[in-house]
């Protein structure tokens, strides 16, 4: 895992920082990846929420969140429950 600057971590963990992208029933679609890519270009940090029930186990969620980071060329700053925070340098 890459070193994430403290300023990015603070921004990511701010309670005021809202989810800007939801992964719905259709899952990881090209449109979802395009939207996340666009958001990462316009802001440093993006918070993504996955609908409950999309994956059953925590280990599967982690795999999905890491795949998203890989496909969007971003860094997974943090993942808790169904929420992941991504950052692109």
C-alpha cells in the first residue's frame, strides 16, 4: 500500500465528507468506473458506498474495493463496512 499523506487521511476521515458515488444493484459497471474516474480527476478524494447485499463477506468486499482502485489507477485510502475512500495523486 502506498504512503498516503496525512492531509489526505484527514480529509478522508472528516465526518462532513459525504459519499459521492454509490455502487448499486448493477454492481461494477463501465459507467460506474467512468464516473469514479471523472470524480477523481475533479477532486482529490472520493467516497464510495456499496449497497448492502452486493457481496456477502468482508473478504469479498475488500477484493472488490481493491479491484476498483486498480481499475481507476487510484489508491484505496480506507475501507470500512460498505464504504471505501479513494485518492489519486
